C-alpha cells in the first residue's frame, strides 16, 4: 500500500530534508524510524527539499510498504522511534499514483523576522533577529510585485541547474504576527533560496533602501545583485501544502494558516 504521513520538524540539527552520505538529515531519520517500526525496507519521498536549518510546520512524505498497523496508530509508533524535534501527526492510505512531491500543486513558505532592539532568546533559531524597526506597510506594497507568473532569476541563488527560472507566485504577503514580521509566499514551485532572497528584498524595502515599486525594476533586470540579501535559514518554514484531488489528506488541514512556532504568539 501507498502511505502518506504528515509531519513537522525543527530543522536546526539537520542538514536539510534530503538524505546525504555524511550528514544527518530529516529524510534519513524518518526512513530509519519507519524501517524499525515496519520491519522492512522503505523508500520515503518528501514534498520537497528544505535546506540545512530550515523548518517545516507542515510536511508530507509517502512510502510503499506492507503495513498491518492501523493508520490512526502509525504516528504514535513512528514517533516512538523519532527524536523530539521531528513529529508525525497523521497517516493515510493514498492512491498508488500519489507522490508527496509530484502530486503537490502548491506550497507556501513562511519567513519570520524578529525586529527590535532587544532579542528574545526563545526565538533564536526559529526566526531572524533584526535589531531595528521595519516599515511593514512598505514591505506589503513591495510584496505585491512578486505575485504572478514571471522570471525570478533576480531572487535565486546558484544551486541545482534548472531549465527555467520562471515560476508562478499565487500570494506574497508581509504582515505582523505578535512580535514577528511575517512573510508568506505561496507558489507552484520555488528556485534555490528563492523565499529567503524575496524576504531579504522585502527587508530592504522595509528599511527604506528603495521604494516598494522598485521591485518591478529589480525583477525585470534578472540581476541577483540588485535584490536584497538571502536571509539566514532559521527564519524559514514550510507552512502549507496543497494536494488537489486527494481526499485522504483533507482531514489533516494542510492548507490551514499557521502563525508561529513554540507558543511564541
């Protein structure tokens, strides 16, 4: 059977999702736990890569296996073999054709900035501390220029080669959520470091380094050096996932809004 699991993780201790030969990763940790619980070899496919230090509030993975454990009990069984910074919250049998990565039609990432003169030690590792005020209204106006299907070469880092740097962003918003400035971006796909670069560019707009309408010229230039910096990984979360036509995943609220980690709000 094909089984999808819903999980979340704090990525601080991991070198990203994808298995690597000489590094601890989320994918390998989850795979090892499943192999122990099920007593068989499994190959786990995830919704997408997350880089070292990046978190996931909502994440979906799937694997094919013979499983006699009821789906409502499988999360408890797997969690007993996982470290405390990874947790499975649900499991469901899905069609054989389902793949956590390729069946996903839309993803959202959230970036959290903690602005202000005094840092919060409980937000360290889960947000980006910025010791100055930000103009969130300017950031929101700038964010609107990222929406649509267009070339995002100006806000991506060099990494795995891609055929095209064109993507479609469905929503891009900057607002406040408790003590945080929250940036949320949903799209049909993302380039390497794209959301962190968008967040850095919106940070520049919030600093007043350029007016919000300047985003249009930056994107048209395709020049990475004209955009803002790539912000550190600890403020980034995979926060929502859309799987159209997969009713088995509907009860797990993958598209519900999420605010902030660890009861900080």
